[in-house]
């Protein structure tokens, strides 16, 4: 099936096309780009919510409750659950599926999981693509759950419109979250398991941390991150969470939603370019060939330069005088370093 054919079936509302296109996104199918081009005019209506937080904080249980709450408020929901690939979370993963399946009898809800691929690249690209597909299909809300560890998981949530960070009492989570900079990405903070001891203290700690942060920042122009207490076991606080998400949406919509989203699309373009280049280059140079180059007592910069040289020289040939000026400034070690790291 061609990209435009499957796109047409998606736009007609066929669930088969929805599943197939998400698989294409996940496997970086060569026809995905064509399919996306055909559905892209329909992308942008859904509100994208990222749910993240430490392992076991209750993200899946809470997402399940939030989906039910969103359905009650009239929104259809597409859910993308990023499965942690660690064998230690296998049990929780099974739990996710069982909990989530309670919702799948409802046709206004679509749930799909995606492997996080042992920290390999491509996760953020695949996840954003899958969100675009669900968005074009017509879901009012697209919810992405990912465990808050690692750069690629961070990239996944950073691409959504509203980021919900879920914490729970115990195990010094609050402090760990502060250290991990998880507060920096939060638009809404949830203290889940509010039925457990320590939840109130965690609320107070988080509110203190947020107050300190807003003193340091330009308080007038920034969003006031709400802290919401929830218990996914008791079903409490879920309506407040939905209202907090809607509040953040309303706030963004009166500001620069278009600018915010286009900034995120810029990051997406950079990711696509980086991945295409790396796939191309690492397809030609495997670890063995790199090791033998290094054994010939050459520096990492020299080896990197050798790999990048054909790419950079073609850019310089195709480019303008501006590119040549840049090349003259950067020197060979500098450009090699940049190419490898970024
Ligand atoms: N007491 C209490 N336990 C909860 C609550 N929500 C979730 N749990 C429990 O916390 C454990 C983890 O819940 P999950 O929803 O799987 O958490 P998660 O954050 O999705 O976990 P990972 O996906 O493995 O990172 C389970 O045993 C849940 O039953 C809650 O509100 N109160
Ligand atoms: Mg989970």
C-alpha cells in the first residue's frame, strides 16, 4: 500500500489505517513521509498531553483515570504508552496493559504501546509521528505516557503541549525530581497516591520549590504550575487534574501557541536530520572499522573528521559564501567535534 492510499483510509476513519500508520512511524517505514504529507493538513487540532514521572509513580493508573475523565467531559482520546524496555519493569508493563484494556471497549479511546528500544535513538521521532497520526485521525486529546528517565523520554514529553509530571510520596521522590530537573519540564505537577502518608508533605515541598523558582524567574509572564493531589486508587483529584490541563491550554492559547508549537517542530526537524545523517554514516562505518582507525594511533577528532569530510565538503560545495566563511572559522577539529556530538 502506498503512503497516499493509507493516508486516505486514515482520513476516512479506518482503524486499520490508524494502526498501520503508527507501525510505519515506529519502524521508520520509507513511505511514512508521503503518508504524513497527505494527512498533515489535518494535524494540529488535538491537545497533546505528556504524562511522565519516575518509575512506579502511578502514571499508568492515573492515565487510565484521566482517560475516563476526558471521555466524561466529551473528548475522544488517543493514548501512546511508551513501554520501558527494562526487564525489571515487565510486571508493571503487563499491569499497564490490563488496566488500559478496561478502556478499550470504548470506541472513543485508542491505546497503543511503543517500545522504548533500550535507549536507542528514534524514540522521540517515532512518538511524535505517532501523535501526528492520532491527531489527524481526529482524537480530541492525545496522551503520551513515558517514564521520566533518559534524554529520549524527555524529548518525547517535551514535544507535547502540556506536560504532567507525576510524583508520589516515599523514596525521596520530590528531592530526586528537583535534582533531575524534572520540575523544569512540568506544566502541571501531580502528587499521586494522595491516599498514602507523606503526600501532604510532598505537596508542601513542591509548592515551596515552585515558589522559589518563580522568584528567580520573570513571574508575570510565566505559567503558574499547579500542584494537584490525586489518588488513582480512590479516583480523587482527577477532575482537578483535567481542569489544570485545560487551564494550561487556555493560558497557552491566549499567548503564543503557534510560536510554541513551531518551536517544537523545529526540534523535530533537527531530530530528523540528525537521525538521517547518523543512519547514513553509521551504515558505512561500523564499530570495527572505527576501532581499527583508532588503533592506528589517530585521535578521535581525526577519525571523526575522516567520516564527516565527504558530507561537509558536499555541504560546502552546495552552500553559499556564508558556508565557506563558517568553514574557515571552524577548522577541522572543531567541525569534527560538532558533527559527532550533536
Ligand atoms: N496507594 C496507591 N497506590 C497507587 C496509586 N496509583 C497507583 N498505585 C500503585 O502504584 C504501583 C505503580 O502504578 P503504575 O500505574 O503501574 O505506575 P507507573 O508510573 O505507570 O509505573 P511504570 O510504568 O512502571 O513506571 C501499582 O502497584 C499501583 O497499584 C494510588 O493512587 N494510590
Ligand atoms: Mg506505566
